[in-house]
């Protein structure tokens, strides 16, 4: 029984480690809107509606800006 538990544990631990080949940057830190900060994957297009356009072109704060709570305190 101990051997089975150790085997399962070792498989889980080795399967959950990050791979260096899958380290991709999905965020453009120089982007100032959602449209420019988060590019679409190849083969996909963005929705074209009034609300989608509003959200995509809404100005964002600089990358790394502090996150503020409802009362103005930093998270």
C-alpha cells in the first residue's frame, strides 16, 4: 500500500511541475487598453459590438499599478 501511495505521489509531483517550453508571455505590458494589452490568439477575432468596443478601448492603468480596495487602501 505504501508503494502505491509513493508511486502516485511521485507521479503527481512530477506531472505538476512547470515546463520551461510552455513559458509564454500572454500580456503586452506596454498596452494601454485591453485590446492592446491582451492580444488575441492566432486564428481568433474580437467581438464587434458597442459594449465590446467600449470594454476593449477602455484605458487601463500602467502595468504594475497598485490594486486598491473599495475604501482606497492598497490590497
